[in-house]
């Protein structure tokens, strides 16, 4: 019996070993190693839309293309960091390589860190998210006005950019220059280089990005806790989750300075003094590494799953619940492949950061010492493809059907002032917004077309309930329908391009008065810069002139017009526009620098 049992056991073990070997082999085929996946990431960067069988760019090629000296990345899969890599130089002048210990400026990714600290304090009842912020401020008060009389600003509104506060962002301070205190920053007084933080629309009524609001929140957290924000953040978050190298101290300590990267501006010039200092810690002051930033993303994932020792599931859910316009408390929100994602990007002079994660254990942290955010998006897409994350797809190019080549060309209403134009060119189609450079449409089957420069599938829809038009389905599942227009319809934007400004102005003024995004200075200014980026300078100048007609007291509008005129070769007109900008805002550095350049 013993011999029989032994032989049977040997046979069973052999069979199990064979099955295990087969399973391991199948697993290896189904799940590439981290090394294989990183190799794929490094050779398959792509634009917003990619196609099967078409080679991508290599990571090194794109670093050279964008002029990015150094990169650090950390990839999260199954709720853990599965890969970290560094590339290039942390400091070109010193020929110092990026290492896992290299500290980069996280810039605005400081904001979700600050929001997490606030949520921790709120859970313990030390600070209120929904009480008037002035009841929690001791050293300074946010000035009241007609906007705040009935609806005082709250901490939750500051964290969600809905408090109506001014000051979009902060430019930082050169190393060695005097640094302002928080009250100086909030009052806009020397040595602060930013305007005073005030409320200029009804709290809770709209969304507008405000680093100034986060600085008010920082002061409230400091006043309530009795601690400077760097020590408070270390106690509440950085130390408990092992972000030991990270810091909100300004300027960096001597021990930290030897690990800091040196920033590079968009034009390739070094940031003077290697980096700028940001005393607005909650808004822009975090120094960290990509692996430590990934730790933070994982902690938020754990919290929303109910597995964090630092933050309850209820608080995490509130933190990741949209307040307005795709923004929650500290995080921007999106949907990719049907899955909700949270994250934030950051831009300080010489540094860009991207941190994104979903609720199912996927995510990444990317940090570079350059201002090239599109490079980070290319890496994000490559990682999503390599790891098979939902929503990261590649299309198969197909020949367009003749019926589609006939049905799609036309003019469509994009919004209240702009149109979409689809044109047939030979055996293909192009897509453009009125006045902009056309881009090819690629057939991908079943009557669907995609643009090579933006996600979403387009198709003709003659039976839509709103009327015949062009339908767009985005990767997050949302859809938009653009009604077909008569061929002789002249959109508002086209009237501006055609020199019929006076005809278009009443309608634009009505749009501006409505408070909607399409008539806002921000939207129209952005449209002008879209045209500048496409070297459509005449059209850009027309849009910038429209903005100055709608917002004549805006120094930024005149500054933008000056840039457009300069690009168009109209130097005398550009000087006049910049001088007007300086009349409205004598401290506008961009206008001063542009005038100096125009004197050469």
C-alpha cells in the first residue's frame, strides 16, 4: 500500500506540476512582465488617437522633441507601485542625472494634498468645510462685499474653486529674493508679486480656478491648527504614508537642495536660480518624487475603498464627488472607458507634473523639469495601452464608404458663436472649426470617423431627435449632437473674421452678459491663442480685438492683443496694445517684457 500510495502521489505531483507549468506559461503570455510593459511604454508614445499596426514614438525621441531634460515616473497597478523609472538629467548645468530621490516641484498637485489635509482636520471636527471661512481665520479676514453678504465663502468652496475668489495662480519668487508672508500675499502688497485675493462673483454660483482661494484655505488651516502648513501636512499626510523626502518647506532646506531638479522654461532657457520659490504652499509649494506622489494616489484609492487608516470612506467619497464643472475637493474628475478617474496636473515655471488614478487600483505619477504638459499626456496614453487599462484603445484604419463621403460634408453649429466644417478632399474628409486648420478624419468602421488629434467618434446622424447633424461620442460615453446649418449661414465667428465686427458685437455682448462660458473673456482669449498656435495670425488678431471690445478694462485682453499683433508683424500696433495693458495694470510683467523686445 505504501508503495502504491507513493507512486500515486508521484503521479499526482507530476500532473500538478505539468498543469502549473502550463498555467504559468499561459499567465506569462497573458500578462507581460513589468519589464516588457515598460519596454512597450518606452517605444509606443502616441498622440490622442492611435491606430493598430502603426509605430509610435520612443520616449527618448519625445524627450528630445520637447526639450525635456529629465523625467521620473511611477506606475500604479492593482493598487501598488509596479514600476518606477528615471530618465535624463535633473540639472543640465551640473550634468546630474535624475535618480529615484530627485525632487521635482509638484506645482498645483499641491492642491489635492492640501485638500486631503483639510478633510483630515474636518473629520476630527477641528475645521468646518461648510461654515463661513472668516469664522476660522484669525490673522486676516477675507473682505466681504455684496457677493458674500448672503452667501459667505466656505472652505469647501475654496477647495472646489467655487468660492468666487480671484488670483488664478502664482509665478513664484527667484531664489534669494525677499519672500512675502501669507498676509502680504492675500493683500497683494510688497514683496508679493500677485494681486490681492478678493471675491468677485457669488460663492457657489460658478467654477473658476483660484490658487488665491487655496491660499485662503492654507491660512485657515494654519490658524486653526497653530502650525505652519509644511509641518501640518507632514503630520497629517506625508509622514504617515511614507512621503519622507517630500516637503512643503520654502525655500528647500540644505539637505533637500542637493536633490532638487533644475527647471527649464518652455523656450528652453534655464529657470534663473534653478527653480522659483513658492510660499503659497497649499496652492503650489510641494516638492516630491514620482514614487512618493504615487503613494499619495494609492492612499486616496484606499480611502475611497474604505481601507485607509487616515481618512474615512465617507470623507473620501465627498472629496471625489463633483462640485461643479468636473472638479471635486482638490481633484479634477474624468471618465475613461466608463471608469471614474481623479487627478491633477501642475505647472510651475520649469516644472510639469501629472498624477491620475482610478478607483480600481490603476494610476501613475509623472514629473519633469520642463514645461511640456503634452509630453506627459503621451506617456499616460502609452502606459494605459501597455497595461490594458479600460478606455485606452487603438483603432483600425478603414476605407471610408462612399455614402459617408457624401453624407458628412457640411457646416454644423458647434456653439453659440462657432461652427464645425467637414469637407471632402479626394477620397477622404477633413474636420475644422471655423477659421482653423483642417485635420483629416479617419474611417474606423460602421460609419464612424475619428480625428487624429482628439478622442471621440464622429458620424452623420440624419434621424437625431434634435434634427439632422453630426454626432460625437466621447470615450467617457457622453455624446454631443451638432445641427447641420445652411451652406450660406455665417456664424458669429465668421463675421468677426470677415471684418464685420460691428454686426457681431451685439450678439457677443449678449453672450458675455449671460454669464456663460462662450461669451467669457477666458473662453474667447483661449480661442485667440488656439489660432496663434496654428499660425492663423490674422484670425487670432480679429478674436483678440473682439475681446478688447467686450472687456476694454482688461489688461490681459490688451496684452493678448499685443502678442497677436506682434506675431502678425504689426509691431507698431502691438506696442500700442501693450502700452494700453500697462495703463490698466502697471505691474504686468509680460507686457513690460514684450515692449522691451519690440524696442530691439
